[in-house]
C-alpha cells in the first residue's frame, strides 16, 4: 500500500470496521438520497442488511456486473466487497467502461498491503471513478491480538475532468460521514491503534501468516469441491480466507446456527482446534452461520486459520466427513 499512499485525499477513522461502513452508508443515504447501490452476489450479509434496514433512501440492487452498464439513474454506487467470488472480482477489475459515480470497496478480508487493493485502485483510475476504501483493522492486521478495534474510511479521487460526480459532492459525503461517526459514538480512540504496526518484523510476520492461511484455504477449496460434490457451496471467494458450505435441502434460520454449533462442538471434543465464533482471523478454525440475501439461503462459514498444514489437512477432512454425514 505504500506505493499508492500518496494518492489518499482524505482518511477518517472509526471505532470498528462495521462502525466505519455504517457511518459511510448513512451519510451516503443523506447526501445521495434516491441513489442506487449495486452489490455483487456474496457481498457481506451484514452490510446488505444495513442498507436494506437502515439506509432505505438508497435503492439496493444485487446482480452481476454486466447488468449495470447503462446509465438510467441519477446516482449509482458500486459496492465492491472482498467476500465476493473470485470470478466476479475478476469480471469487475477487467471490465470496460461502466456508469458508476462512486466505488465503495470493503477491503476487510485483505491485509492492508494486499495487491488486490492496488488492483482496484488502478482499475478505478482507469474508469475515472472516485474510490472509497473501507476496512476493519482488527481481523487480519493484528496477528490475532486485537488491541481494541479500529476501522477506517479512505477517499481516493479520480481525475476531476473525467469523474461524473462533482468534487463538492465528495466533500459533502466525507463531511456527513465524519458527522455520523461523531453522532453514532463511532470515534476511534488511541488505544484502538495496534502499537506494532509499521515495523518491518510486523510486515514480515503478517506476510507469513497470510501465506499460511491462503495455502490452507486453497487446500480446503480443492478438498470440499471433490468430497462435497453436488452440495451447493461457495468455495472460491476472492479473499481465500473462508468457504461457505450449503446443503442439498436448504437450511433455514434455525438449522444454520445449529449446524455451525454442532460441527464445532463435536470436532472440538475429539481434539481439533475449531470453535463456533462470529468472526475470523484466529489461530483456530471458526464456524458461523451465514445468510445469503441474494439467494435467501442459509449456510455455514468455515474461516481458515494459520494452522500447520498437516493439522489443517486432517481438520478439513474431518469437516467434510461430518458435513456429509450430518447435513448434506
């Protein structure tokens, strides 16, 4: 990220990643009332729930990127999420000219130094569309030690000569976001900033940790694709941090949480490092239920840790066997 840091126009901090995205979306609903927010399938469910329930001045549309290449609304915002499938992410950053006024990119599932973030920055510049980066800093950027919570909102402008949205609108949006952070009690505190960020050893250890997680995640995707063939699942998200497992018979709101809890409990009892937890970035596998608003189906998310490969291979196989026997 150091190569693009000089392009940052404005940065705001919030008490958490969700606090940052909530403040931004509420400000967007006020400054771009009646605008359309386009999200891709697989986008983070709580973000979509937030728009649908608390930013109703915005019109949420979920679909493929090809569906939104025409200009038929006064303001259109692309919500790009690091949770979407690899195929959809590739379609976005390789597409031609699209008619968006603003791109919001939730980068939470990438480390701050990820090349994927730079890829989207370059793409937004080619498109001539201003970009806002939103992230949670307590997932992958703190080596499993959460020193408080921290979220950020970073505006990267495009060339004023090509962008469709006036600079004054961006200034208004960031001012409204700062005000929302204040009114919602989302302000960051000094204790929210991890003390070791920026050192060379931190960056080195983060790269090693992420390499281990991604290596384990690729094995899980390959194994589940073979072992759970025919079971509806999302196995190739662009971030590579977790997979979601569905079932041939759709899970409902009760069965999803029950499956996440039962699997983690039973596998933990036989000695595997797996827990039922509502987050990710731990040194154990974290299971949680997941509601896909695109399909209105429930599934179970398996967050991949940086465990030794031999241990993770055994746990992945145990997860696949348990899922076949108990759910699918």
